[in-house]
C-alpha cells in the first residue's frame, strides 16, 4: 500500500503495465522487468504520460510469487524535469 500512496502523492492518476519480461534465476527466484505507463495531471491541468521500468526480484515458492526487492528510477525527478 505504501507504493500506491507514494504514486498518488506525486500526482499519479493511473498506472498500467505495458510489458513484462521474466528471467528465471533458479528454481525459487526470478527477475521481472515491468514497463509501466503512468498518467499524471500537471499543475496546469494537462495530462502527461511517463513510461518507466521497474525490476522486481521474486521468490517463487507456492502459488503466488513474492516480491523480495524492487528497483525503480526516480519518478519525482522525471516529473520535475517535465514540469
């Protein structure tokens, strides 16, 4: 839930996955590179789309993978650069 709160706090209106690539590391672990398309509303009211990648280290042990770590860029800085 912290991730959702963070994205709302920087003005995110929606986020959609456009691509997923999974690399198996071993029997219990994988890396998933996820391409996100995020929509923001700028101060002047215009909408803006920013695409970014996130890399997730997953533990695969049971029915559902568990996220062990996440690596992303600096979305706040990307928004500031486009403001």
